[in-house]
C-alpha cells in the first residue's frame, strides 16, 4: 500500500486554512487590519487626486470644485466658530426624533398587519398609497402649515422612514415558513410562545433591513428639507455658503454630512451585529 505525499507547491495554499494562532505575526496583523488600511489608503488617494485635479489638471473649473485644501480650511473655520456644530446638532436632533418615532410606530403596526389578515386588508390600501406618493412634494404644504421650524422637518423624516420599516416588517412576518409554525404547535407551543420564539426571530432580519434603508432615506430627506426651507441646520448652512459663492464652504458642509452619515450607519451596523451575531457566521 503506497502513500502519496503532498507536493511542496501546495503548502502555501494549505497555510490559508491553518488556525490563526499558527500564522505569522505580520500576516495575523494584516488579516485583522487590511480592511481599515485599504479603506484609508483609498480615501487618501481620492483626496490626493481631488487636490491635484482642482489645482493643476483642472478638467473641472476650480470655482465649481475647489481644491480639498480650501475645503479643509473652510471646514476648520466652521468648526472653530461653532457654526457647523450648532447646525449639525439641530439637524441631527430632528433626524433622530423622526427616525425613532418611525420605528416606534412602524414596527408594531407592521407586526400587526403581518400577523392578522383582517388588519392587513383594512390598512394595506392606505399604506401603499402613502408609499408611492412623493414625500418631498409635500414640503411647500408643510412649510406653510408648520413654518420653518423643526416640526415640519421631523414630520417629513418620520414619513420617509416609516414606510421602509413597516413594509419590511410585514414581509418578515408573512414569509415565515409554515413548517416552522407547525413544528412549534407540534411541540405544544402556545400562540404567544410561537410568536416570540419563531416569528419574531425570523422577522428581525427584515425589520433591521428596513431600519437600515430608513436610516439612509431619513438623512437624504433631512438634508433636502433644510435646503428647500429652514431656519437652521446643515443644509441651511450649505445654502448660505453657496449664496455668497463660497463653494469651498458648501463642500465643507457636504463633507460633514457624509462623515455624519458614515458614523450613523457604522453605529447601526454595530447594533445590527449585536442583535444578529449569527450574520457574520454565514458570510462568504
């Protein structure tokens, strides 16, 4: 009986399947940090190209897209005189209030519509009518009714976040496999126990997906409502800068919005991993 030895050339490929503690320190460190390092490197390359393009190449007129160094100078100026932090707090407060109200109303209502066909048939027409209507078209009406204060902004953010959450919640409940419910009944589970142990864990994936979509949609609507009519906020501050042709200041405000959006979505991803620890286990 003969044995076939493993070719030497296949050994590097086999090392990829070794336990992490048996890999070299450099390779172990790279595996842990490569995503962050590559992301930072990509951002630095983009900012470097932005600076070179606006200052030397000038494919696009620097008046419209100023160099990044000018944007960074205006950003520091806005942070130093507290104009950006003040307006950012005003915007984010409206966003957070509208988003949380949408979660508090859409999730219970979505669970009810997904669980009880009578409630679904009763409310479904109004739900889809509200979903297909363009929310931003109501900005003039809401401004006239509520003024330029935070109330109108919170209402529009609430409406824009409400529909993605409730639609995904309904889908999560309605797509539960009937065989799982039958197994729960077979083992003597009550309706409440089946709902708590089978339906809710299954629907949580859809609920969190709806909340993620709503988080992004709410940020867009927050910015849009402040551009069209507001007395404060980050979008209002950007409009003030562009009205005096300070394009670098306008880009500084947009940059703050991007950083805020990335931070908010990173926090959401952290909470998502906290509530769904199994998600990373099935990732390819």
